[in-house]
C-alpha cells in the first residue's frame, strides 16, 4: 500500500514477509476490520540477507550489510552490518570487518 524499497544484492529466503501496512485497532466501539490501516514504508538497504520465515514490519529500515535470522520478527530498525534475530528481533552481534 505504501512502499517497499529493496536495494542491490539483497537475498530473501523463502517465506519472507515485508509488510508496509497493519490494521488500526485504537477504537473499541468499531470492529477492527472497519478501522482502516496504518501504512509506513519498509526499506531494505544493499547487501542484506534475510533468513527463511522472517517478518519485516511497517516503518522498518534494515541497514546495509545486515543479516536477519530465520523466523525473526523485525519491529525496529536494524543498523548497518548488524546481525539481528529473535521475536522481536534484537541485534545479537555485528559482522566482522
């Protein structure tokens, strides 16, 4: 709905989800299905590797050279050359220079 940008030399394993949209749910007097959407772009910079089954949520930027572990759920930006994994994904270490 909004925008997904994917840089050069990015590797996406099977079943990776890049989501630039999510449901609104602030109001209790209206069914969630009728509240509309929140949209924010997703940006994947160059030379990123995203493992099988990872989910990248709206508004996230994954920095150049980063690695995302399999089955991770990325809800915050990941710095360049970081390795992030988990639910929610957290930086576990950096890539060696």
